[in-house]
C-alpha cells in the first residue's frame, strides 16, 4: 500500500524563484537563504518520493478571485508553470499522478471534505519555488506532484484546525491506496510577512520560532490559532502557515524533526523550513541500519 514517509515545509517567496532563475543564489543577500536548503537537497537524493502532495496557495494565477475554492486538488496528468505577469518560470512541467489524486478526491469527499476537482491548471511560484528549493534545477522533476490548493487569499479562509483535519484525512486516504508508493506531504507559504498597508514589511521572529517549536512538539496548540491572531501576529500573509498544519496533520504524532532553518529576511519575508520523518519511516530506517 502507499505510505507517507516524510513531510517538508518551506516558504515560497517569489523572489527566491527569481534569484534561482537569474543565477543570483551566491550573491551576499541571497547566499544565507539558500545555505539553509543545502541539507534537504542532499537528504532528498536518498529519500526521493514517488509522489509529493503539495499544499500551496494560488496567487490569482489560475484560480482567479471570481472563483475561490476553499480546497482544490489537481487531478490532471501535468501542470504547466504559470505566467504571473513576467512569463512562466523556466522550470520543468509538473507531472501529476491522476490515479492517486482521484483516489484522494474520492476518499476526502467521503470523509466530508468538499474538494474542488481541477482537471486543468497552471501552477505558480507557490508550488514551483518549493520544488526548486528542494530539487534544484533538474531537466525534469524527479517525482510526481499532486497540487493541493488552499484558499488563503480571500476571506473566508479555512481554519488551521480544518487544515490539520484535512491532513489527517489525507493520511488515511493514502494508506488505503493499493499501489506501493512512497509519498511525502509538503506544506508551503509563510512565515510572518505583510506585503501591503501601514504594516507592510512586518516580520515577527518570536511568533515564527514559537510556531516552529510547537509544530513538532505541540501541534494541537497551533490548531487553535484564529484567523485574527494570524493577521495580528504574523501579518496579512502569515495565514499561509495553515498549510504547514495540513502537512503536520498528515504525518500523525510522534514525528522526528530532521532539519530546521529560519532566516530573516528574504524580500520582506521571514523564511522558514523544516523536514520531518514519520515514526513508521524512522523505525524502518533504524531496522535497515541494524541489519546493515
């Protein structure tokens, strides 16, 4: 059967994608940002999944403001990089996994999540920047990806608790898929930042680091953070962190933190990044090491 082995969370700052695409990663401003991802780029070489279920938010690239689904799952065979106003990013087309995506959609609806099914969609920096940070600049992405779009751009947005519950339902759905697949769940966006208004440029390291501490040790407490608290403490865009809770819910309890990175700033945004391993995967790895 399919199994979730790991979770990754990371910011998806568009300027990070531009720095990669324009060859600026070694510049003084950007070098500390990309240094925080060297660990995961090495780790993923030996831990490449078959499929990534990637929770992100569309930035009015494909899901315009006239149609705003709360949760939408990409079921297409492929997803092209979106043109966000300056041309598509020069990255590979994202290859989907329609069979697993359809299974997830069916099981999630059975579990009373009203999913929107997307059979055609371009994907913007919210999805492609995390892939670039983890996999670098390959000619093809080394795994298939199921986009899971979460509305954090227009109220009403889902709560962090609902996203955590969706992650739990995804975990159950993956377990019931009969094909032998190594699946990772990624949560993207954040951390604290505000891009407009009188508080433009707001960054709250205390909130961010408390979130990182509790994400691994006390995720249930994070489930109670309200939309108003996100707005007040982490800025108007800080609510993207609810997608990290989706990832966390999909891993179950007792996970192991393999890597953590936090940096301020990257284009007026606090950058955060974690890598978690499920207890089942950690146990299997320990047994394999003992046999070796």
